[in-house]
């Protein structure tokens, strides 16, 4: 018999059946499918459109309630009415009212049961809304909504481009589209660019519980092995995991991470893009690209040092006489520019 254990406390996880709140998303899903098919919403790379359609064409009701300590409280109230509904059943939908506030809830309950407000007692559900429900409000809630005439809403909503990881295409991107339909009747953006997921060199997802997260600033500025290990000890990893990760870090980075700079990190990540959906990041490769960037830097410094003090670039290249090698280099530059423009 296999028992589920909590990753933090190691307590046995015991499933418990509890009533939940659900939202029917079929109609907004149909609209989201249509917008992608008609080109109103572009998903890049285009092959992820297949994932979008698979998610939304087979969508089920969305469970929006969570039994945790933080988040937006579910805006629903259990109604108790003296002499009419003395023992409300929290599993009976008819015994609940949905409202933006306690005052609005009393108003709704009073009309529904045709009783005076002073006989009604409301209890707000202790559950909170799903994290993705709250996150889905971001495109317009950050711009001053529900004041749709605010300057920020007019300037920044709908937005142009959303850039995010492909693993949350449904969890976050679709939910933002749903929410924007329901509250503004608009798409939140017209283009979604999905980037690969950066994993460790063994292909594992970077996670604080595994201790394999690599801070980009440590690659850019460099960090000693001692400082890396001290950060591990100050985290929330169990002692057994700290010992294991310490051995891995010591073996992989015996001298720590050398300072690579931002350009080498950018170049290293770009070089991985041809591999597919994920980037299995090996810092030693980034260190290698640091050497390449240094060559470019030194070549540029050498070229600039041989230019006169009054040198100004020529804007119209047709006025110059080129050798064959110059024309060859310019042709390569033009071809590269065309390819980049096609991708963008």
C-alpha cells in the first residue's frame, strides 16, 4: 500500500471529500477557440495552437475554491433565517447567495426569501479562490479596473504581447482570456509568445525543494562555492536534502560560478533554443560562451582603436566602392536580418 506524504512535513495525506465551487467555462472556451482560428489571438510558436484547441475543446467545469489560508475569499454567503431557514445546508446551492459584499448579500437574501434583513444571518465561505482565478484578473486589475475609463486602462488595455512559459498556456493564459471576456468583453492581448522552460542540466524542473535553482544574477556576477552552500543552509530544505545538494554543488562547481556577464548568459540561453521545448541549462556551456563574447568584444575594441578621431559612419553604402569580400559580408548580414524579421 502506497501512502501519499506531504513533501514538507512528511504527514500522511488523507483525501477528504468536500463541497466545492465550480464555474462552467464552455461558452468562453468556444470564443477563445474562435479568436485563435480567426487570427484575433496569435499563439507563437504556432505549433502550440494544437495544445490550445485540445485544452479548450475538451474543457470541463473549473473548480475555483481552495481550502488554504491565503487568497481572495469566495464571494458567497450561507444564509440562515430565523424561523425559516434555521439549519442551512452548506451542500445545498439554494441556501447560498453570491454577492460583492455583506450588504449586497443581505439584499439578495431578503428578496429571495421575502423576509426582513434583521432576521437574516450571513456567513461568508472560508474557502478562497483558485490562484489562477486571481492571476487571471491581472491584465485589467493592474490597470485600474473596474474603472474602465481610467487613463491606464485606455493606455495599456488591451495589451499587445504576453510572454510566458509554455507550461502555463492553459492554467494562466487561457484564464486571463476568460476573465477579460467576462469583465471587459475584450481579449487581454493579441499575441502570446511562449518560451521554453529552463531546467537544470539533468532535465529536472528547477525547484526550491530540490535545491537546484540557479539564480541568473549568480551567473552574471559570479558566486563562490561557500556562498552557494550558505544560501542552501539558510533555506527551508530538510537536512538530508541539504547534505545531498551540497555534494552535488561541490562536485559541479568546485570553484563556484565564475563571473560570466549578462551577454554570455543571453547568448547561452539563445543557443539552447534550437533544442526544442526545454532548456537543460549547463552553466559550463555559458562559461564557454563568455569566451566567445570576449572575442567579439576584443575584435570590436581593436577595430575602433584603428578609426580616426573624426570618423563618422557612412549612411549611404552605394557611395562606397567595395571589394568582393566586403560584398560577401554585407550579403550575409542582409540574409540574417531577413531571417530575424521573419521570426519576429
